[in-house]
C-alpha cells in the first residue's frame, strides 16, 4: 500500500511538471504535501499557519501546530527565562526567547533529535527506561519512559512516553535491551511560549 502511495505521488509530480500549469493539491498527508509541492500552505481551522518551501517549513516551523503536523514530535512543558528553557530537570539555550521572564513554554523535540546513551549518575539529560525497541531496517525506534515520572500526561491526554530514533547499527553496538536505564538528551528543540496555539 505504501508503495502505491509513493508511486502516485511521483506520478502527480511528473504530471504537474509535464503540463507546466499552476496546480493546487489539497491533502492531510504531510509526507504527500512535502514530496509533491514546490510551496506548502499549512492551514489550521481555516487560518494559514505558514507558507514556504517544503524544506523551509520542515526546518523552521512557525507554530506549534506546524511542528506537530509535520511528523512525530515529543512535547515537553517547562519555563523560559532570559534565553534559556528549563524542562525535565534540564536547561537548554533558547536565544530567541531572550525577553521571556519565567514564562510557561513548550519545547518540541523530534525523535531523531534525541541522543540516547546508557545512564550514568550525574549525566545531563532525562533518565529513562527503555520500554520498547522496534528495529526495522536502518532505524531503531525507541519508546522511553522517564524514570522520575516528570513528563506526566497533560490535560490534552498526551502520555509520558518519549519517542527516539537512532541508527539500528548504534542500537546494536550499544547493546540496549528493553528495561535498560538510559539517558535521553535533546540535541535541539524548538521552543514556543504557551501563549501560542497548541497542536
């Protein structure tokens, strides 16, 4: 089924290029939108959230909605203060929020932007237990549960699970097993003050 969808996207793209006409393609499938389009318009409840090339909207999501729409994301709640965001017992630089004064903030971290290592006392990051590992092809998808329960379910019903993706080769070399205690550290996060719209 996935192969048929991929072939359809290639056919649509070729048709568009062959006809040399402007066309509008409406979809709820983010992979389809990013693969077929030259420019993407992301809408939420009838309002335009962002316009840009597929790479621009992927690299620089303009809002929490866009970030969430473009694929799997981990959401952490914390506080932003003078260019730093504090969440899960960690702090990260967030220079774009230099004017924030102890304001509620949400940090969005994509699964592939998490570094996962074995836990050692005093390690910087979020101590987690490896709940489940799905290793298929070149990617290992890890389901991680925070040890101290800090990432609690919020009012929107999200669960405390943290999702990470690492190369399958790294997973094998590290010898990770379900039940192991690990530490997850965001390499990068996009932070929004909570006055913005959520996903």
